[in-house]
C-alpha cells in the first residue's frame, strides 16, 4: 500500500479500520509494511485520498445497483445528510444518499477498535432534550439513553487543573462572589438574547448585536476578574467549539451554557454510543424507501446553465459518480463542507460574492487523543474540564455512562484539544504532557491510544463559531444554484458543536415544503 503523506490530515480513521494493526499515527499515518496485507480497507476509510493500492492489488470494482433518477440526491452521510434524507423519505420523496467512505456517519459515529467503540469526532449529544434528540423524536426514532442520573452522578462535568487542584463543579471551584457574577452574566445574556429574538426563530438563536460583537472573555470580564473563572470559561468554550474565549462571541457561550443547563440531570448519551444515532437514522431512511450507498464517491454536481447566461445561478440536474455514472435528480443536497462543494459544482458556477464567502470562512482545526486505560482516569462525572493545560481542554469518558462500549473491561477516554501549530506530532506531545500532569499514574494505566486530528482539508469544521459565523451569520441551506442545498456543521444554528446541525436541516425542510 502506498501512502501519500502530504495528503494526510491525521484523522486516524485508517488506524481504526485496519484489522492487522498495519497502520500507526503520530499525527501522520504510517504504513507498517510487514503487517500490511493490501486488503485496501484503509482506502475506503480515508476522507483525503491518501492511500493508493499497489498495482498487483487493485481495488475491486464496486458498482451498486441504483436508479437512473431520484427526487432527492444527498452527497455525504454525516448526521445532517441522514437527518435530511430520513425526513424527506418519510415525506414520500425518493431519496438516495451517496457516501465516499466505507461507513455512514462521517465525524459523527464510532468505529470498532480493539474491542472498543472509538468516536470518529463526536463525543455525545446532550441527550433527549438536545436539538438532535428532539429532531430524532420528530422522526419517530426512540433511542434508549443512559443519563448521569441513571449512573448515580450529579454533575455533567468536573474541573481538574494541572497543578493538582480538582473541583466537583464550577460552583465548587468559585468563591461566592464569583459564582454570583457568573450567574448574573449568564442570566443577563439570556434576557438580552430572548428580547432580541424573533418569533420565527429557534429559541435564543438570534442574539443581540452587542453579544454578537463582544468576545466571551471580554463579556465575562464585565462581571468578574477571578482568574479561575476565566480559566474555566476558556476550557468550556474550547471544549464545546474548539475556539478560545477570545475568539468566541459571548452570544455563543451563553447559548452553549443554557443548553447544558437545560439538559440538567438528563444529560445523556445513547446506549451503544453516538453511532446508535447513525444506525437509527439509516434504518429510518431505508424503512421509508430511501437508499444509502457507501464507497460511492461523487465526482461532480451536474448543473444546467442559467437561461440568460452569466456567472452563477443555473439549476441542478443531478450528479456524476466517480465511476462515471450519472444520476438525475430534481434536488441535490450537499453534506460535505464548503470546500468540497466548490470542487463539485465548479467555482465558475458560483457568483463571485458567494464564492468569496465560502473561501474566506474561518475553520477550526482540532484534535483528540482517544485511549483505553486499565483503571478509570476519573469517576465523578462523564466530562472533566481541564483549565490551564498546554493543549487539552476537556476529556470525555464514555464508559462512565455505558461500560459496554468497551468489550474487554477497559475504561475509555477522549481528550480533546485545539491545535495551534502545523507540527501535529509536537501538538500530540503537548497533549500527552497535559495528561501526565493531570493524572500522575497515566503511563502506568494506559493500554493504548489513537490520535485523531481534524486539520487541513478535513478540519473539525470549516465554519468555526466565531465572529460573523454564529447563529444566522452561518451559511444558509439554499445556494445560488436552484434546487441545490447544503446541510451540516457550517449551516445556520448555535449551540454545542454538532447539536447545531438540526437547525440547518429544519430550515432546509422548510424550503422544500414551500
């Protein structure tokens, strides 16, 4: 197997799917030749086309049987694409979802590795009261959840500092005056956001202009100067979005805080992990008559030129797959991010102002170190926020909520960290140093780790929740191309990471119902 290292973004998917441990990663994937059997599974797990099969072991032809036309074609089976596909199939439209990878879910599922369910990016949603949970319920999907209350816990997160300090909650960390200041900041922010919202908008989605234009750090500074509060807010903001409190508008921090408080003791993850969501959406799509094709990359979105000529406009007429086949469709929905959208439609088919907006979006590059330990790193909450570390900002332990996610009794953790340098190996070493500071026995109890980077062509998101890119300042599902739409992390909405995705899907469905 040949590996094009310059294309590698460090996602680690190839490491997870290889059945022979023939791949490893220190931020860049590396093939271990003595173990490689040229099974080519890594080819179908790589979002960046890093792997080239050896000539003597070519890819087997894969041409799934499909129709010549559908009402709706969806490119990408991330959670947004599957939500849209399931809803439209239930509404009676013929739907086909085409996925490049060998599995659905994209960054929002899990893969089996050494007896564990390893996330491909998502941690967990907030439970049945989350935007994702409510959207699923609207589709008639009833998932079984395990909440913090179910496992005898009371807090969603605790805080642990590299200097050894540990607090059972944010309130436990803060002195009374700082607690009062923080509550005042949140309540004032909520009142301002609700006062400026519109009746036709999701609750709290539209923040006031003042909260949109001031950073979280500067907003909190109006109420308190407590360095511990600043450190905690920084960790919470970065864990929820990958951004610093200086880069996140106060409106977004307030939205994230209120979403967590609303979840309360119902803060939960689906039994079986977040891939239970993907499996349920896939099942719902197919039960409603929709089709899902994996290992089926799309090479082009087909567009009829505008009747009057000119740049941009036009109308969608279908897609061309990488194998050359054309599939006609009245509607095309893209769930692969703005950069890939430009590639598929062609820059010349987009108006200059829209193209400029897509190409100037501020992305978030981030990473996670997923691992298994012989003893739990912590037991008092599913999430540990880690203020004042070099890189790590938050750690999630899925086995605290669902021990069955590890089939061999190990304890799983997912340490999340923003990245600030191009040397991914150096970034990883800083994260490991944080874990050793936080947990002095880390090296004694660690069983294995897998680093996962979301950088370059495969960032955590192409539209970070920063100034000008929150709430209704994010992309609209409708594009300048008639009947061509977007869904995913880059669309209108606010909240905790992937939990904002349903906002854009609902707006898309509203467009199509008109």
